[in-house]
């Protein structure tokens, strides 16, 4: 437990079997966690609260959240909402096998923000070059995500491999939240409910991502988006090699009427062994020609 520390490095340790959190840090600045293995904690592997300028790098965070009475995470970056916090970097780490309990008590790999009350303001959050996989209870697919959270500010997720999580690979935001989201050059595969998405009243973009689904037994939507902000989808590849009868499977799903006119989707590649679906907020399943007729993906390719 670290409180009120500044310019502190914790490195090259194995932290196991904590009865609460593996590492708990609050009101710190310039905190670096490097080369750690954090495993089998009862609660969160790493909890960062009301801190700024935090680096987590070259760590193996796995098999935490053993207390299934509520949802815990591999890494949780949180705040009280009293002050703006800034500069968070998580890179070159493995975040995996946080299972948790049933339903919404399922665990997440990395959770950013507050689970209730006032969401914190977090600026300069960067998640890059990590392996984030097999988080969440596989007995359900509504909770238990690779990356998730509700907060104000901005986040960039780039160059990660995000796969086989029990719900979404990545999903940020919520109703009434303004968070700028950038999802860049990641590889998503076989996340059970959706590969990536979010809900924001600000701006989001997903560019250069590769989506591969070869498991016909999961829903595995591609991108699912909501909010009153704008979304830009460019140069992404959606590749589904197995068929499915799941009515929710599809490439792109819009959840809010405001976003029907605020989605800029183009220069993408789509392939599916079936079904091929795009959906606006009314939920009607559209084929590619219908989708393009509504003004989306004019220069994209649909491979059959």
C-alpha cells in the first residue's frame, strides 16, 4: 500500500496471494510499476486511485479478482472526481485470466474510472502494446471485458492484442459521459459479445484495427457504438471465417439515433461466411448495398 508518494519506482517483484489488492496506491504522482508479477489477489491486482503520472510497464498481471462477491479487475485506475488527473501509461504487459463471479460480478482486465457516483476526469490515458486476454467469467457474455470504464477525459488504445474475453474486448463510456476515444491498430479476436465499441457524447475513432472471428459459437459483434458524439471508422478489417445463426452478429451496430447521422465509416474491408449485417439504431438488419445507400462505406469492400 502506497499513499502520498512521489517519484517512486516499484520494480522486479512477484506479489502473490494478497488478501485485498496486490498493489494499492492513492494520491501519488510519478509512480512507476515495472517488471512485476501480480497474481492471486482477492480483489484488484493493481488499484490506482487519485494519482497522476503513472506508468505500468513490462508486468504480468493475472489470475486476480478471487473474491467473487463483487466485480474486481486486473488493473483499476480510478479517482474520486474531486480533481483532474493526468498521464497514465500501461504498456508491454500481459493482463489476463481475471475471472470473477457470476453476471455483473464478473472481472475485467483493465477498468478505468468510477463504478458509481461522479466519474473522474482522466487525461492522457494510453494503453499500448499489451496482451489482454481471457478476462471475465466465460459462463456469461454481458460482463467481463478486456478493457472498459466510465470516465471523462481521453484514452488511446493502440497496438494491443485483445482476445477471448468473456464479453467485450474493449468498451468505454456510458450515458452522459464525454470521453475522447482512439482505438488504433489493435488486433481483436474471438471476444464473446463484441470486439470493440463505446458510448460517448464527445468523439471516438477506430482506425487500422484487425478483427478476426473464427468461433461460430459466440455472438462476436464487430463494432457497437452509442452516444450523441461522433464516431469515425476507417481502414479496419472485419474478417469472420465461420458462419453463425446468432441474430446479433454483425459488422457494425449503431445503438443511438443521434449517431445514425454522426458515424463516418469508410475504407474498411468486410468479410463474413455469414451472416453479413449492418445495423442502424432501429435494429433492422441491412445488407451492404442498403448500408451504402444510407451513406456509409462508399469506398469500402465487402468480400463474399
